[in-house]
């Protein structure tokens, strides 16, 4: 019997649904499909080209660019040739790109455009193993190191189909298939080694959990170097046979969503927050009877979603109200967001405010929060149809063991758990013990097995009074204030907790207009400061023990950014960098006190 890998599933799609669309890309004003048989042909041609260029079994190919068909084709081609793909975030600096390409020992790198080529060009003398740079379509670079996409594919003709077939048939389930470099909140990124079995098991289990089929469609827009987007776009597509639409850019995401109306969407919390802001702004302008109808419909939606989350369906009068609410409200609002066909909406990579999940449930959109990490191939726990609690990250991923260590650390064992860190036995030994993945996260289970994340072991704040405090939940409470965009709790070896806060641009602008404030330096305005203080006093601090209360705060003049190194590409806070960048502000909150 043939092995069951992503590559074998890909080829099977080419056989059983040759003319169905595998992916779409926007050319001009039209979304143009590429059928499965052609997609399989592109992957095979690229794999033969990699073999021609000297990529051996176990070799790696690095990929740097925004989501494009070439990204997925190259990843799958590397896997088919017996090697592995290694994604790099588009926001990475030349030095970070150099580190990953060299650490992965990639002899071939795929680049999106001239901007990414300049990064390689700056560090090429530090990449002794790099032999070939391949450009995605539309970019020509005049350099002996560089091949155009077309010239690269042409090199595939120099390797026989039978040679590739032998490589594919030699693939072992435990073999390295994909290297995911962690975006690194601390220190240099580590290469997470995911096997063919990791990917195949996780993709099929996730799809079965939601009943996804070849009739679904997905909009690919989050970085493919992140395991979640890679799982949905590449491995999920090959497993279920559904179509992936490649977004034009993040700026055009709202337009692309409305055009595609996907049935599957994965978003990080920041994406859902933007949706939330857009909808609440529109609803805020609704008055009279329309406003009352919207409020009524959202109340119905919440009641129906609460039933569905327990595996029940509305009946009687509620079912009639639900049908009417759909006709009057949901069917009008959802298409404007691009979510009219949504069957599976997920949120992950960082905690999402439960209030946002509740809000969308009122619009008949259930967002399933997932918790996990690259080392677990994505999911550890997941809310799912019929078993969802918006205040938790869900129950254990099917056929996966999840438990808590003696100190509350979340431990995971299963076929989704990685092989270890590439060329880092010490870090592997600290993280993988007796087959258990030690996540570094702290959690607690309720009686129904739903997991809540309490904090991060290494992010525990120990005050000067010796109190151990997890900042995660306090920061989430601060971010629940409409006016707050980001919050970082400070307090290590300090007498009390303080917070660095950034403002939500849309909300603070509305506040400024309502209070006739000047648009300059709103972070210093007494009324804005008073509004944040009111939220802390009335909403945040009452939720926590006195030692966990925020006693002081500073509003920063700007938001944290990926470009300044304060956020990872998946928008997680890099605490060390934030502390370094805002040392003066932090010390100012403790001046004369410590």
C-alpha cells in the first residue's frame, strides 16, 4: 500500500479531480483558476528542477515571499524531492534571513521580488552553501546566482520523471518535511522539524473535525512561514481537495474577502479585532428601527450560537426568530465582511478577547479559538462544532494527550508533536521529554476538559515582594478596554505592577472628536489619560487580587510594530525589546519608589 503523505494526497487529487480548481490567483480583475492536474504538474516539474540543481534527500529549500502559488509549489516540490521547505517571514531583516538560510543549510532559495533579493544580496558572502536563487514570476534579476521562475522550471526537463517517482516512493513517514522557524520572542529563531506524518495526521484530523471537503474554499493571506497558514493553505488543500485563493496583499484583504466569500478562514486576534471595529463603527451609525432590529437579531444570534456550541439546534419560536434575523440582518452584514459562506472560522497564535467571540456569535458567526504551537504542528486544544466555550481554548485535539505538569505547564503527546529542533540537541532535550512536548505555557482544565491558558512560565513576573504573577490575563483585561490597542505589564523585582499602553487609533479618534480634543499628541491629553484610568479602576483592577492591580501606567506615543522589532511576525509581544525601547518610560513610573 502506498504511503499516506501530503505528496501522495496531492497526486491523488490530480487523478480523481483533475479539472477541479486547485488554486486561484487574481490576474487583473479576475480570479483565475489552476486545475489540480496542472498544479500537480507544476509541483512535479519544480521537484525535478530541484533534483537537477542538486537538492538531495534531506536537503532544504528556503522560501521568502508573500503568499503566492510559487510558495506552495516550491514547498511541495522540496518535500517531493525528499527534502524540506523552510519558510522565512517577509518582514525579516537581511541578518535574520542570513541566519535562517545558513542555519537550514539551504542550497536553493525562492524569493518573491527585488525587495527580498536585496536582502540576500547584502549577505550573500555569508551564505557559502547557497548555490541558486529562484525568483517568483514577474521579477528578473541579472545575476549569475539567479534563475527566473521559467528558467528554473525548465531545468526540470534534465531529470527523468522516474527519478522523481523513486524519491517520492522513498519518503518515510518520520522523514523531515517542513522546517518552521519560530518567530522568536526571545533569542534567535529555532528550526522546528515537522515530519511527513506530523503534517498528514494533523491536516486530516483537523479537516475531519470540521467536516471540510473539496467544496470548501479558503483565502490564503497570513504568512505561509507560519504553521497555521501552511496547514490550511497547503496541507489542508492537498488533503481535502479544496481551493485556495491567494490574496493580493494584506492591504487588499477586505476587498479579496468580499470577492471570494471563503468558507474557511483562519485569523490572528488582530484580524478579528479589525473586523469587530469595522462592524461596531457601522452599527454605531445605525439609529431608530434599524438599530433596534440589529440589537434584536444579535440577541437571537447569541442564543442560537450558545445552543450550537453545546451541540444543539434552535427549535420552536427561536428557530423562527433565527430565520427572520438571518433574512433581515445576517444575510446583509456577512457578505460585506466577506463571510457569507463561512463554515469554519478560527482564531489562534495569541489570545483573543472572548467579548469579540461573543459579538460575532451575535452575527451568526462562530469563531473557534485554537491553542497550540509550531512544535505541535499547530493545534494542542481546539474549540469545535458542538463543543465550544468562548472563555477557553477548547478541548484536546483528537487522538492527542494533553495534561498539566506539577507546576501547571501544558504537556502534549501525539502524532502532531515535532521531531525536535534542527541542529539543537540541547533545546530539543529541554522541550521533548519521554515523548511529551513541554510547551512552556501554564494552563488549567475545567471539569469538561476545556483548557484555559493562565500564562507563560518564562513570562511570570516575580515582584520585589516575592509574588509570582502571570501578566497574560491582566494584559488581556487591559486590551478589553475599547481605547487600548496593546498592553505590556511591568513589575519584575518591582514593588507593584505598572503597564505600558498603546491607543486604539479609531477609538481614540472618536473619543477626541466627541470631546473636542486637538489631534496632536493625544497620548498626553488629560482626558484620554483619565479615560484609560477609569477603565483600569472600574473594569480591570476589580477582576484581580490587590497584588495584581495596575497602580501606574504610561500611554506610549505609538503602537508596537514588527518593523521596530517589538512584535513577532505573528504579532506577539517581544517583552525584552519593549523593555529596552521604553526603559525611560518604565523607570519614570517607579522613580523615587524603588
